[in-house]
C-alpha cells in the first residue's frame, strides 16, 4: 500500500525535518511507514503498511514499533508469542458495533482493517517533529469492507530528549461515518481496550501513580492520571510513564496492568460500549515519558496546560 504524503508548509529545510543536524528531530519515510529520528538515532517507527503472521492472521497497521528507550535499546514488542495480536504502542477495542451488529475485533485483529489514506509531516516547533495520519476503519461486516465505519485522525509528536527525558504525544480523534457506531472494551469483568503499550517488561518492574505503588491484579485497577513503570529497561535503570490528558473522558481512571507477558492498558471506556458521534469526534490524548528520574507531577501539570 503506497500512501500519499503531503508536506505542509514551505521548504522542508525550513521545517527542520529533512536534514540530520546534530541531535535534530526529523521524520524519514520508509516503504512500510515513517521513522522518527533524533540525529541519526531512531526513536520510533509508525507502521502504515499492514503486516501479519505467515498464515495471514493478525494483520494490522496504524501503530508504533519499534519504540526505543533512552539507551537506544528496543522498548516495545510486536507479535509476541503469548499474544500475537499485541503490537508496540497501539489503540484498539474489542467491541465495535453499528447498531447491534458486531463489526469485528480491532484489538484481536479479526475482521478489521485500517485504511491509511494519507500521512502529513507537519511543521515543527524547535526540537520536535510530528506527523498526522488520516485513517479509515473498515470491516468485511460492513458493506463487504468497501465503505468506512469511522475516520480516525492520529497525530504523533516526538520531542527532542532533554534532561534525560523524552516526550512522545499521541492525539487520537475518532469520528463515526455511520450512525450507531459504538466502541467498548472486552465484554468481561476486565473491560480492557483503548490505549495500550506492549513493552519489554523487566523482572524488576515496579508500578506507581501519584499516590504511590500500584499492585496489578486480574481486573482493572482504579488509579490516577499517570502510571509509571520503573525497572531495568535494556541495560539501564530507567522509567516509562503513560500520562493521560486531563481532557480525557472517564474518571476514575482504570488501568489493566501486568508484571509480565501482556500489555499495559488504560481501560477506556470499559466493558460497556459508548456511542461515537458523526458530528463531534471522540478525542483521546496521551503522553509517553521516557526518563531516568523526572518529576512526574510537574510533567503532568505541564501536559495539562497543553491545549
């Protein structure tokens, strides 16, 4: 699948995304997606071309893998043996309905496809790079896969590393293209689905929010607006944090957390599906923080001021 690329603004050189200055943020197009780099060091890869297991199962696109830690080691996993449908940094739901008819399972990559219509490399502020993708959701259960269920606009914004801290923003907007579209997590007591990270979890992983240590359990854990994962990632003791923007719907936040062999997930909306409007998009915003020992309350406060 070849994607049309629109470069917004004047000359690429003026945008700061075409030449590799020392430590400069840039985006490079590849056959299967887009690579964010800081100087010559890869930061993450946004996949636009669908890939699947050799038997054709679990086909997916519109996610990030690999994502690299501060030590340049790969932080994420794709097609892990225990859950072949898990993939890097992704956002997906088990329940996708039009009216009462199931449209497939985008979390499990069943009867679902992401039609990425275009990708824009955006003008950047100093020390950052961003792209925006126009993604249409399709399913063979709806008009034989020939018409779209929803239009997703995802913006990925990567900031240059500063003070041993890297910020990566995900802004996701979902607009229904048919009446009666509903999204929900797994139809069980866990209710998992939404923004998720499949990271290589170290044996010494520790989880915490603003109130202190958080203990994973089988069902969702009520916790705060951010979740930190500390441990030996790669060869270095460091941290990986998910911040949820204050504008995000749904409180108290509910997290599905695992110490090994699974994804970490802000479970929204949970088991009960929510309606998605054809007029006003559902807006979901997240910030990933890779850091050594950042003040997370301060970072969250600053993120909340970001409009």
